[in-house]
């Protein structure tokens, strides 16, 4: 069974706009997804990137236009400048890590749906995903025990930091970023089709 390592930030608008595309591709190819939330603000300077707040106005203007166009294209609601962005991505990332571990241990719940719920809370619902109530609600809505928001914080922090180191070592420089077992790398929601074709042996 192929495995897709999925590096992302719970604050990434392009991860939000990817919707459930990765999960649908994984289902077609009987692949598993390993969700690896990370801190993009720390990844960018290590891999030649520039944090959004430090970019030239021309780039920021283009980003705003591109986000709005992309949202219309995929039919998802989007606040281009949401009320609670940026915020601390760590608590929601810890929740994703805890949820994935719970599923691996046999618990119910949908990790992909949780990731999408957190992203939507930020980019569509304009909620603060650093807040405990928001995280608990996302956990509950996707089949998880809301108490996961309180458990495994130390392990979550360790995994979150380890994901950053792994990403930098494996050539990840943005989000969403997908890596297959043969080290094929795909950056951005607009490369999901290429990931699909690669897994099918067509490219």
C-alpha cells in the first residue's frame, strides 16, 4: 500500500483550497496518508522562502487575487484576509497529531475531515484556530473525542518540531506539499492532478 506524506500548515489557505482532493486520490490508489503539520514560519527562512508579512506589495496583491480566484474555481467560501490570521498554529497542529495517533490506536474519527474543518474554521468561518473551543468543536464534528485537545501536548509538540526538521531535510519548502515513497515531490494544490497521475504510473 503506497504512503503519501502530507506536509502542511493548519494556517495555509492553499491547503484549505485543496479540499478533500488528497483524500480522494488516496482512496483511488489504496494509499494511506500521513498528516504532518508543521510551522511554515520557521520552514520558509530555512528553505529560501519569505514569510507572507515580509513579501513585496506586488506579491501580496497577486496572492490576494489568486486566492479569491482559486476559491471561486473550486467553489469554497474564503475570507482573503480572515479575522484571526495569522494566529498560533501549534494547538490545532497538536490536535491533528493526537487525532492521527488515536486512529492508529483504533479510535474512530476522520483525520482528513479534521484537517479540513480546522482550515475551514480559519479561512471560511473566521474563527481563531488557536482557541480551545474552536479546536474542540472541530474534533467533535469529525468523530473525535474533544478531550484530545488536552491530551498528548508534549508528544504533539515533539512531533510538530520533528515534522519541521523532516520537512527541511526532505526538500519541503511550502504547503501543501506531498511526497510519495519513491521521493516524488509535489508542491501546491494545483499539483494534485500530477500526484494522481504519478501514483497511477502515468507520469
